[in-house]
């Protein structure tokens, strides 16, 4: 069953949901961007507040006291999907905007989202997110995420225009359809959005990409947060690539190729190096030289990172460039190891990886 959604200027009431935990530095900007929406009908905001240790709860209490449009529900679990499910259940409108606690929306986002839902009849809409850093580290992370030799944009969400998509992170959802589909699966650790999207498609619903839906978000501000989030992302992407060996996911292989080539090049090159200095003779000497030559792979990678870091210094700041030299390998190896673990279905990877990003 599909909720009626008018495509005209008479837009229906709307709810925005935010799951927040330790987001004191960013959640106010996300809320402010919602309060500033040029939306001609009611726009309610539901905050699902998970256990936190950085004062996010105190900040939320302060914000809510000044804004009666905002409702807060306390979530006992630190799981993102538990918070999402409880917020969706608490909403009372047909359409819901899912808001990341690190996001900032343009003023016309809500109106565009609702009109797109009415035009397409989709169960969920997926748009374009752009990482924008506020610190040198975050700017370096954003550059690495966006760079063609980093992660680039999600190939599953690259279309010439509006189209059905296999991308996974819902930006706008139809509440009743999500509830009928069983909401997000709280038993799995990664790729819950993609798994729910698959259930929606199997039930005959449409998952739609709309390039006009765009917003900025701040990337992780610490190396540990970045590493964990990228490993988790790579993990489910690897599972996706194994289940759906489509040519569109070949772009996902770049970080994994970097990981494999660098590690094998270093190990085999080191073996060859010791063979050369040990004075290997005959065939062993030839093999040692060939293996020694493989050291060019990790050396070329390091050189490439240095060149890209210098370019980042020129285009941004010296501090951003220096952070970029550290961040890019973190991106490649964290995401790459995750992808490999997911692709080979490494037992226990999805259950043992830490997804508490604090």
C-alpha cells in the first residue's frame, strides 16, 4: 500500500528524524538546518537520543527547551538502526526525512524531497551527499573520500539523472511502507539500509535516486572514527560485491587492489632482497631479483601518496596536505581490508568489528 503524496504546492506534513549519540560538535548545525527549511507545511523533528558521554544529551535538552517542534525519545541502545526504528515508529506523518547528525541541509531540501516522492511514488529516495570538513583533518578526510584515487562517489548512485538505484542509504522514506517491510533489521551489524532496500524491491516497491536532493556532511573528526566507519562500509560493500557481481561494483576494488599489491609487493620484495644480499645463485638468483623488483609496488604507492599530499597542500593548506598523506592510506587500507573480509565472507568479521564510533 502506498501513502498518497501530493506533487502540487499543497505539501503534506513532514517529519525529520535524527539519531544522535556523541555528536555534540555537529548535531546543532543539523537541527538548525532543519529549522531553517522553507517548507510550507508542518515539519516536525524527532531526535532519538542514544546513551552518550560527550554532553550531547545536555545540548539536546537546551535546544529542545527553545524549540517546541522538536520531540526527543530516549533510546537505550547505542545501535543506529534501533534508534532509526524507534524514531520511525514514533513519527506520525506519511513521509520522513532521515537526517544524519553530521549533516547540513539547504533550505529547500524538504520541499524538493516531498515533491520528488509525489512525482516518483518511490518507497525511498536516495540523493547526493558531499563531505565538507571544518578542520584540517576533516578536510583531508573529505578530500580522500571524494578523490578519484580515494573512494570517489558511490558508483551505485552515479546516474545521468533520476533513476532506480541499488544505493543503500535512504534520505527520504515512506513510513507505512517501511513499517510493512519490517523496518531495519536490528540483528545484522552492517548494510542494514541495503538489506531493507532489497526487501522493498522484492515487495515490488521502487528505490529511487534523485540528484536534486543534495546535502553536506562533516566526515569523522578522528582517525579511529574514520578507520572504524570505513572498515564497516567496506565490509558490507564486499558482501554486496560477492552477492551481486555486477560491473558497477568494480570501482569498489581499487582500495582492495592497493592493499593486496602493497602488502604482497612488500613481503615478496623483502624476500627477494634477502635472497640477493645472501648471494643466491642460478635460478634462485633470478627469482630473487624478480621478487626484489616487486618492491616497486609499495614504493610507487608511497610516492603517489606524497604527490597527492603535495597537491592538497597547494590547493588547500599545508596542514590539510599533511593530514591527507596520513588519511589517504587510512582510507585505502581500512576500506580495503573491510571489503576483502566481506567479499570472502570472513567468518565473524561482521560480528566482531567495532561499530561504536566513539
